[in-house]
C-alpha cells in the first residue's frame, strides 16, 4: 500500500470515528474514559497537538469543535449529564493520575 493510500484510509477512518461520536450523543465522555481510556476531549487534544506539530495554529476550542461538531459549551448544554457517583468512582480507580 502506498503512503498516500494509507494516509487517505486513516483520514477516512478518523472522519468516521468523529461522525460516530457526534451521532452518539447518548454516550457520555466519562463512559468513554471508563471503558476505553479516552474521550472526545482526548481526541480533540490529539487533533490540536497534531496541528501544533505541523505549525498549524489551532486552539483548544477550535479542535473541540472539529470533534464535537459544534462549540463545546453547546454540546455540554445539550447532551452532557452529571456523572453518577459510580461513574466517578470507576474513573478515579482507572485513572488515578488524571487531573
């Protein structure tokens, strides 16, 4: 496989992952973190870091808008619910160093 084909496939898979996360507003970030160790915020941070590595100016909010499909504050208002005590306990156990 050529490097270009690999790049295009990776980009297509990323776009599909982002679209899936945008469609699944019922899945909370805390659940993603507890099950997989990453969430939408992590993905947006990785996106921003990739931009920074390439000298492309991008702030946190712009990167989050790519992943959330809307401003982060709008997504939180529409879809985010307060984490349960059980979810928070699981998060603290599985991510003791996460701040």
